[in-house]
């Protein structure tokens, strides 16, 4: 059937006819414009692969303690009359810590000194008698038995003087022991007796944390202790201020596990700890065990390909991505250790991996790290 000519149609019909005739041309032009549009460029973050030491990252909580803690106590018993220091006080070497009632010891010293004076007088008398008997014996005026008796009395008097001198020394030492002094600088961490109490010899009066270094003390489970290297390097930081850190080395490991917890007490000597790491502070210790050379990637770079671990690798020239399967040696907290599939120097996408497709162009955000 022949279509009517445009000249024989009414004006309104003629307009509709022209519009329908031009519609295919318009659609074809739009399709060509879409074909000419630039492909989508995805912004991503990537890292440059480096081969470095990898291992199991271990974190444990502990507290800061002094490397040397001593209990100061009296060598004698008595009534405690004074204790001028308290918990938290900083003390110096030679500072008075506590004092006992010295009445009995002072009286004992006086008695010993009096006994020494008496013994010295007897020695003088025995020496005079000995010298006289010796001269008489040498001139053959006195009998030998009288001389020997005088010599024996003189020797006994000498021994008595020595014994009295020793008693004076003991009494003097006991009087000195009524005062307790610090033998090294430090901080008082505990007290064991209050003024007015009668204390026995050896009872702890105060506990001193000496200024001879600080330890970070941890309770370590047996499996971590078994996996530890002989001398691991430990990074210690304050739990409330992670920026405050110090390095440390394991200084002491308890040979036997705690009966209640089953853990081993490990003391890590801190190297030049900052002043903020005060005694009793809670700290976090971090160490890497089973170190070995490997490729470690952030866990955010990991995706999957046919159910297997994979990563997106960036072609630095074409700035396109390709999905590549990898082998994972170990999963760590926040990272993975790659055994195969990538090589040092390659770019791997770490952010935006879920929105990529093979061959897609990408733009690196902030450059590769």
C-alpha cells in the first residue's frame, strides 16, 4: 500500500510524519555519543609490595614495676615510735625510715660500758701483780707457783676486757638498730607497721621500689611462652596513652607456672622508659614471634576469585586492574602474609576492591604507600 505524499496531508498529520521519520536518526546519534563517552575511572588506594620481616603479632596487658623491690625491717624487736614516711613518698639514700623506742638498748649500752670499766680496772690490778711476781721470780725471791698464778689472773683479766669490749660493741649496735635508714633512693610502695605497734625482728616496716630501673610485668600463657624467641624485642606502651612507648627486653621468666592461672610471669626490662610510665601503670606489650621474610598485605586488600584468596593488581602504565589469585601463608590481626601470587614492587589495591572489575581503569588516591 502506497503512503500518501506529504503535500497531500493536512499540516498536523504532516508534522507527525516528519517526527516519526527523524526518530531513528536521533536514536542513532545518541547511541554514537554514548559509544564515544569515556570509560569510568575508579579512585582506589594501593600499596607497593615490599618484602619484610613478618610473624605472629602478640599483645598482652601488664603493669610497670621496679626491677628491685626490698622490704626494710628492723634487726631487733621493740615498740615502733616513729615512721616519718608513707606510701608514695620519694626517699633518698640515708633517709630515716622508722625509729624504735631506744630505752632498753640505751640502758644495755650503759651496763656494757660499766662492765668494761670494771674489767679494765681488774686488768690493771692483775698487770701490776703480774709484773711484781715476775720480777720476784726472776730474782729467785718468789716461788714459781706464785708467778704462774699471777700470770693466769692477768690472762683472765685480759680476756674479760675483750669480752666487755665486745658487749659494748653489741649494745652500741643494738642502739643503732633502733633507727632504720634507707640504703638506696626509691619510692615507698607499701607499709607494714604503724607507730605504737610492737614489732618483731625482720617484720616489714616499709617496702621500697629502688631507682634501679623499671620492668613491665606480664602473665604469659604457655603457648606464647613456647613460641617465643630466646630474646624477643618488646614494644611497651601505656594503655591510656598509646603514644607513650618504650622498648624492652625479656629480663626474667618464671621457671614455674602460677598454680591458679597457669601462666608464666615474665619481666621485661624497659630501656629508657619515659617519666609517664610510673610504677603501677597499666601497659600493653607487643612482640612479633616466629619472624621470617615474607610479603605482608593489609587485610583490606583481600578479595576472592572462584572461592580462593585474590587481590587486585594495578598496571602502572595502563592504570588498569587485574584480579590475581594468591597463596596465603597466615592470617594475622589486620593483615595477611602472602606466600605466592605477587612480587615485590607491584601495586596492590587496598581500598575499593569490591567495586572493581577486570581491566577497569583506576586512579590512585594520595599515591601508593
